[in-house]
C-alpha cells in the first residue's frame, strides 16, 4: 500500500514539488494552502498558484484554506481524518503548531542550505549576499523556525547573472527530486541536528527593501537580482530600474551619472562601479526603453539620472 501524503504549500515553488508528488507512487490525500487573496488594482479575488494548478489540471483533491492553523481545532480534525503517513510542507506561509506536528512526520523543503537562512526569504538572501552556492534542505519540522533535524540536501551553483526567478525555478526542481528521495529513504535516514552556532535568519521582504541608491554598482546589481520579481529596485523618486547588467565594479563616478548612451541602453555610474540599464519605468507609467526615457526627460551623457 502506498504511503499517504498531505501537502501544504502556496506559491509556484510549492507547485513544482506538489506536481511531482501527484505523479509519483505516493497517495496525495489533500492540500492545505493559503486563502484566496485580492490582487491588482481591481482587487480580483485570486487563488494561490498551487490551487490554480489543481483547478486547471482538474485534480480531484480536498483543498483546505484556513486563515490560521494555531488554535484551529477544525484543521487538526481535518488533517487527522485524512490519516497521512507524512505531511510535506513547502513555502506554506504559516507555522505549524504542535497539535499538527504530532499527527505525522512533517517534512519541510526549505530553499537554503540550513542552518543558513532560516526564515521567509532564503533565495533572495543568497542572491543579496552574492553566495557561490545555495540549495534545498529537507528537514523534520519542530516548533522552532526551520530548526529541525536535516534529512537531506541538494546544492545549486549560483551563476553571476542568475536572478531570483531563475533561482526559484531551479530550486523547485531540486526540491521536487529531494522530496521523493527523502520519502523513499525515510526509514533508513539518520536525521542530523543543525549547528545553531552557524544559523542566520532572513525576514519577510517589504516593498521598501527595493529602494536603492547609486553608491555601489555591485551591491545595487545584487539587490536587483534578488528583488527583480518583487518588489523590484527603484530610486527615492520611485523610478524603477529594469533589465540591469553589471558593467564593472571599480570606477569612481558621480551618483547616477549617465556615462554612455547606445542602442543597448544607458550606462550609469555609481560612486563605485557602473551598470547598464536597458529599461526604466516612472511611477504610474509603462516601462520604456532607457534611451527613450532619457530623451523624454531631455537628459544626455554627463547628466545624472536622479
């Protein structure tokens, strides 16, 4: 008899793992995900990515979307009635209380090499810090935040131009593979305790984290790679910088000085280093080619972008 698995996850990272489980020999008995949320200017009520995948794929599975799990006896009863042998968790968005952790082994697929980057934004943090490697950890969940024993690891080399969306996609594939490996070998695995002295914590990303200055080209580029998906990078005036490439890291310039203009975009100087910017977007406007933007603003080589 195949093992019964309850899945808990919300964004596309979780969907990739869920899809692999659905196609495996494991019996996926239910899905817990976040509630539908209003999105966009018109505040259209929109289901989480993983729920939309179920609807589009016509997957016949009980879907639960509780506002909270803590002190939620109904959720505990629902999970207990599903009789899972395992609970797989990936970017669910809520902390599991002890009452749920005690129902079955809860295995989290966390997108970092634990104990590094415990918390909400490990992929972005690895890009912000210009790490050479990141990866995925399968771990037994406990009441602490990403503090449980390690069951398995998969590594990913971060290329110099890798942005957050590409990292998410690659890590979701690794996480899906690691999930099956962990379940297949669970009985023979020897959980390894994390070294808490090496732990670091990353917090939930806020919009203001995307505000940049033209102080350091490499730091700005790292911020862009981490936040390209959301919230993006923007100046104090709200001007969004898109399609950015690092030109060099050592030149000294006036902040935001336009060093060169060509068909590819504009080269902008930082106090240290310079960047190629191909697209700009003013507040409440559409994104445009950087050359068209500076022409509209009557800026030229030698002027400052901000």
